[in-house]
C-alpha cells in the first residue's frame, strides 16, 4: 500500500485485505494508519514538491550553516542580527545561482561551408576559434 501509484490503487489495495484480515487488525489499521494515509503513500508524497527526496539533507545543511554563524550563547539581539544576515546572504546566493543558470547559453559549433571559408580553417587545420 505504501508504494501505491495513485489514490485509486491505494483504495483497491485497502479493500483487498479488509475481507481477509481479522477485525482486530483492520480496526487497528483504520484507527492508526488509514486516516493519515496521505502522509505515507509515495504517490501522494511525490506530488507535494519534494522532488522525491525524503531525507533531511537540506534541513541539515541549513542547520549546519546557521550553527557556523550563530553562537550558542549569543544575546537575542545578536541572534536576530545573525539570522537575518544569514537569510539575506542565502537569498542572494539563490538569486545568483538562478541568474547564472538563465544567462548561460548553449555552445554550438558551426561546420557550414561559409564559416569554414570565413575563418580560414580547412579540414586539416586546427579548429576555428
């Protein structure tokens, strides 16, 4: 059931053991697991925007960066200042990465005859620059 690909598949897999399982088992499943099935079914979890990453790597990374900036025994004022500077620099870093991705252009090589004649390269010569 945990690996159901859709809500319909989960419902089908849920109805099948109902006829085969003892009532005590189904009562336990219904009271503890069925009501929260959206939290543990893979198909529903995939649609939540976690990009199929079910680990806490991102949270651990942010926590590690915060620990390098914020002292454990700092005052509330210093803590707030350091957290806001962390958020500001993180946003700048994300914006920089996004801008870099958007500004990159695909490199294509030109092998047409006009380009070869223009740059003076022959087939035996070194590649055009």
